[in-house]
C-alpha cells in the first residue's frame, strides 16, 4: 500500500492517521497500558512484599533463565505470561503494585496486581497459603490507581486511557485447589456445582466493578487442566491426571464463558478475548513433541516423585534442559510454555481464542 505523506508529516503522524483510517490493521494494534490481575501465573513480584505468605519465588532456583539470572518473584525459570504479553503489545512489563507504595505515581503503561496463591474467592489465598492478595483486594488497589489516573489525566483523559487499555485477568486455579485440598473446609460447605457457580458469580461482580471504573478490553483465561500438574499426578500410582479436578475445571470454564457472553451483551462498548487454557493444555499434552517438549509429567525443579514432593526451594534440584519440560515446578509451567501460550493469546485462532484474540481485541 502506498501512502502519500500529507503536508510533510513525519512517519509517526502518518502511522497514526493510518490507524484512525483503519487502512492498516497492524498499525492499529496498540494499547495505552496493560493492567494485570490474577495469581502466580502472572505475579511479577507482589508476593515478595507479603509478610505472611508462604508462596514466594524470591529464592533460587526461580529466575535462572530470566535476563538477570536471579530470582525475582516470578514462579518460573524465566519470564511469565505477563512479560510475554507486554512484549507483544510493545509495552514494558507492568511493575508489581506493591513495589510502587510510598506515593510513587503509577506508570501510565500499566500496573500488575497479581499475587501467587490468589483466588476469585476472598478466602482462597488464606486457606492455601496463609496470605495472598485476593481478586477483590486487587480490584481495591486498582481503584486507587484509577483515582490517581483521574488526577493526572483528568476525567475524560482517564476514560480514554482506560478504554484503550488491556485488563488481563488470569485466575481460578487456586479456588479449585482449595476446594479439592485434603480436609477442605469449603468442600463441607458447598457442593462442587455450588462452588464453581460461586466462583463465576463472584468474578462477574468484580468484572462489573471493573467495567464501571472504565475498563473496556478484557483478556480472561479459563482454568487449565490443573489435575495434570505434577502435584496432582504424583498421588496417582501411574502418574495419571486427577480426572475429578479436571472435570470441575471444565464446568467452571463453561460457566465463565456464558458469564462473559452475557456481560458483553449487557455492557455497551465492552469486549473480551477468552483463552481456552484447558484446550491448549490438552493439545500440548497430546502433541508435545511437535512443540519441542519431551517431559510432560515431571516438574523440572523439585524433589521426589515426579519432582513434586518438594516445591522449587533451594534444596531442590533442577533439570538441565528447561526448554523440553512443560512444568517448572509442582504447579507452574516453564517459561517455554508461557511463551507458547502467550503466542496463542495474542494471535491464536477461534479454536482457542473466543470470540477474538488479543490482536483483534486491540483493534475493536
Ligand atoms: C471480599 O473482600 C473485599 C475486600 O477486599 C470486600 O469488600 C468484599 O465484601 C468481600 N466479599 C465477600 C463476598 O465477602
Ligand atoms: C489414576 O488415574 C486413573 C485415570 O484418571 C484412574 O482411573 C485411577 O483410578 C487413578 N488411580 C489412583 C490410585 O488414584
Ligand atoms: C502470530 O505471531 C507470531 C509472532 O508473535 C508469528 O510468528 C505468527 O506468524 C503469527 N501468526 C499469525 C496467524 O498471524
């Protein structure tokens, strides 16, 4: 396509005009900021600031493949989905909210509120790991950022900023782990169906609040085949997945998808990209060699049966080749899987991204 420069405007202005005219879709794929909420899959260091939490990643061998080679609060050998998605969008990784305390102005390119162990339900983090920032609390923190944005940009400036920002929310696994934990209190209070319904309705309430604060572009992921992570497989004599947890993960995902559809139909200007994490994991397990993975059951870092008897703590050992393992530790994927899944989130097909992928979401 040939573009005639108008009145000597530079290339930046020309690209901007193109974007307004929607002549070149790729140029238009931009976001003002990325606000991230969720659990350890996208925590970039918030839990380092929690005094009571027993789920942390600020010690070896986490981070060995990170650019600095050092542990940094990511539950991974390297970068996680929050890093890869920011990179694809052309923004720096949003910093952990708790690193900004002390009156610092939050960066206009976004903030990350995610916390390892967090759940959709308030009680989840406490039940599993003593302390985590629940999704409701993450939203409270976002409200404070929102108020600062209004002071900085004015009401209409903040509205434009928020409506052109991505809100990425990756959460839900811990709520299910809390239910299916041995001796679970919540399992005595609710049936499985009541519990997943409660997850969905709580999530819906929180998303409505987010919409009310100006969010218009949501990236939401379903829960993966969490019954196949090493900590679940190790309790099965032949290393098979826990079918019950997987079943309720799919039931939750069904409810989540319906909720998102309904929310979009009643919320003017709201759009979302939903990632079928479960389907992506099943596909990965079935075709792992195609993607370069040879080890789908055993954790890379840990000790004992499937390296899942012990978490990735300093006394654990780790595999020499992280690139061929699906799991970094007893719960979390390797950097290689986070990268693969981020590619799908960004420009995957309808098979796993409904009703659109992130690239399309940025253009609506
Ligand atoms: C969850 O915690 C938040 C505070 O972060 C509170 O406002 C909310 O009412 C709680 N929700 C429920 C269902 O208890
Ligand atoms: C192991 O998993 C398989 C497949 O899910 C299941 O049929 C079997 O009952 C499990 N065995 C144990 C000991 O949990
Ligand atoms: C998706 O993006 C990746 C790079 O991030 C690229 O290699 C791939 O070709 C893209 N696929 C499509 C279908 O656009």
